[in-house]
C-alpha cells in the first residue's frame, strides 16, 4: 500500500443492497475533487456480495483481496458509504466518490487498496471548512484533534472547548470564502480538510487551492440533504476519521430513538399551521416543500403552509404572496441567516403590512437561536423543540428553557 499524498477522484463503485443501506453515492453537478498528478493508471473496483455480510472484496480482475466484515448501515442518505474491512479499518466513500482507507495508527494497511487515499486514524490535525461539520462531532469532545477552522474573524462557536483552543492558538482560524488565508492553511498542513461542494467562488477556490497545495480533503455535503435525518446521519461519515465510528453509530441511534418517540406522539393530533421564512429586501424567502425544514415541521406535528412550493432550498416569493399565506399561520418561525436576530419592531419596519397578520398580533413569532446552524449534533433536539412549540400540552415538562428557538423580541 502506498500512501497517497494528494486527493484522487476515484471511479470506485460500492454495491450495497443490504437492508437500509443505499448503494451509490451521488455525484454533484459542482466542482469535483480531482488530482491527476497522483491518479493511478488503472483503478481497482471494490465489490461486495450484498447477500453475504462476510463477503470478500475483489479487485477489478476478481482476485480476492481482504475479507469484508460488513457495511455500516446508512439508512437516510445515499451520498456516502462506510465499509468495515475489519472492526477498525474502514473504506469510506465521500460525496464526490473519493475513497479513503482509514487505518489505525501503528497498524499495517491491507493489500488491495493502492488507489484509495490512505489516512491513519485518529486524525490529529484537521481543518474544517464549516461549523456544521465539527458541530456533528461536538458531543464527543475531541477538540484536541482540530488544527483549524474556516470562519470570519469575529466568530465565536457555541462550544467552549473549541473557543478556548482558538483563544490560545491551538486551533487556527484561517478565514473563510474569498478571505481564506492560504498561507495559514499551508502552515497548518492539515492531515485532512473537510470541504463541501457548491457553486460559490469560496468553495470552488478552496478545493482548487487544496489541490494546488497537495493537501487531502474529504467532501461532506450534509447541507444538501433534503431530510433532517439525512443530515444527522453524516456523523457516521466524519466519525471514522477520528476513530469513534462505533460511538457515533450509538449516538446516532439514540437520536433516532428520541425522534421516533416524538413522532409517535404526533399521531392523530390537530396540527397547527406553521410558516418558516423571513423577509429580505421586500421579498419573502421560504423553505421549499421538499426541504429538510418542511420534513421536520411535518414530522413534529405541524402543517407547513408553504408545502405547495416545490423545491429543496430557499424560494423567493412576493411580499403579497407571503402575507396571503401567513394569514392562516398559527406559528411563524422566522429564520435568519444573520448573526443578529430581528425584533418585532425591526420586522415591522421592514414590512409594516405584517402587523395585520394574526400570528404577529398574537406574538407567536419564533426565531432560531444564534448557534442553530452549528448545532448539527443536536438536530434531534431541534426537531423535538419544534414539537414542544407546536404542542406544549404534550410536553408539559419542557418548560421555557429553549435552546434552539426563542420568541421574537419586542
């Protein structure tokens, strides 16, 4: 096994037709990680016998390489896969079909995976490009494995352990987007950078620059998931790099159990009508009917009033259409992408007509907490908090101590 020193865009196909495990990672129509300098002339393909969890991996010629023990159960997304080669050696495929052979430090890499990117685990110097990525591993308190983050200069995370390391220089903030300081990135020399694909210049430039510097990266596209459970499941992608795969699976299963318990409570109930959106430059911006937002609202006992607007992302509509739909809203979740939350006064300054909405007059407008989008390790709790907002009678012990949502200030 040779150690690959730069990222490789691989053509591996992992066929996983075991229960609740999807087989082919999606390919995004965006910047695809490639590095032709280190790409092998021929690339092996790994095959798994879907009828036998103890089947063998083979290379392209059918020659047996090493025993495959099992595939990690991935139920809510098809964008990545994880194969247990042994109990602590993994073959991980990312969102752009790169494959990584993850081997514990001190162990020998198995034969037959020369084209996979070899990473020794646990990784000890990681660069994260998004707070949603390290938010997933926050419950495991492994901040000592971080080398850097990408954020604006004044960023403060919701995690004390991370903030302490930023303050004393153990974790370097290298900037973000077009303001990224690549001299700091090069100085950090991360073992792996977790990136996400997208159309912004910052994303595209980051991947291109990492290629240029010969630095490895893995593509985590949890933000593209159309269901909140799919977003949650990306913890299984990141965790093996840190040597905590089994802990992450257990943690994920506990999150799913909590969600399913809440979902069972939502059967045969009267559902409040819920709006999710904000006002931007005189226009309404709302989540599409096929988004994770709509799925989360519906699963937690709400009726999403914009469920007639097809789409997975934010959709712009006229202020008139927004107003008309919100006339029926019992609850409005005002979701801002800013670090400064609005008040009723600021909301009505931007759109005075909204004062006539019953949901505004009744002061039943909520907003997400400032750290909402960083707390990806608590998506189950975010969803359950919505259920408590929608149905306070079903959650009498929840109290007023909301962490993820707050009443809009006067």
